[in-house]
């Protein structure tokens, strides 16, 4: 019974995500689906269990089969990513080391990266890989200057800078010590 409630809760959350991904209000979804706004609201909050008929209407609106929708919310055992299996990229020229601590995974929107820059390292990116990418940068050791969308911030040990990235960015280690930071990335 508990597992069924957990699946229903994940389903409610996924239905809300699908609506938000399309930029629709509850009223707009009600118009597209023929389901009342109040029923949709209660469904997305997990206050009611969906019937097959309701799910069928929502699947049609979202362009999914019911089996695909349900597969998106099935319980998955936690995945342990051992340190030895984490991919490490080294750019000796720029002085940047990137460890993919928790790499991208289908069905998950976030990942965790460990970054290291030697003193004087300076890396610029012309554009984000995905516009609106959410980033949280927590400095574990040292300090780094981060420029995002034209604003420069000095982020020191223990500080966390968070933002959505829409334009160019730059990471620079002013020294005298190297910097080590955790970067949490969340897809929009």
C-alpha cells in the first residue's frame, strides 16, 4: 500500500512537471484536456488518485502513451556512483579538472560536478549548453571569480553562488591557492 502511495505521489508530481514544462496554467490544461481545473489541481497535489480515463485524457494532451508516463514515475533503486567510476576530464592547458560526481541520468534533471582550477586559470564559455540552466556553485576550498550574464562574483570557501545561466560565463581562479568547488546543475 505504501509503495502504491509513493507511485501516486510521483505521478502527481510528474503531471505537474509536464504542465509546467509547457508553460500552461491549470486553466489552459483544463481547456486542452476537458478536465476541470479543480480536478487537475487536486490531481497534481496528490489529493485524488487518477482514473484510467483521466490519465488517458492527459496522456493524449501530453503526447505520451500511458505506459511511457507510468515508466517515468516507476520506482528506481538508488544508484551508487563509485569514486573510481566517476569520469574525470583534465585540461592541462587551462588548468581545469572536472570530475563528474553524479553524471546525467535519464529521467533525472540534475547532476553534480567537482571542479578544480589552478591559480591563474581562466575559462570562458560563449553560451550555456542549455539556456536557463540552473547552477549552484559551492566553493569547498580557495576562491573563484565567476562571471554569469555580465555580473562578476568572488565566491570564497563556504560560499554558494546560484543562478540561471542565459548567456556567456567565465570561471577564474585569482589565487594564490587553487580552488575546488561543487557544481550542481539542474536542467530547466
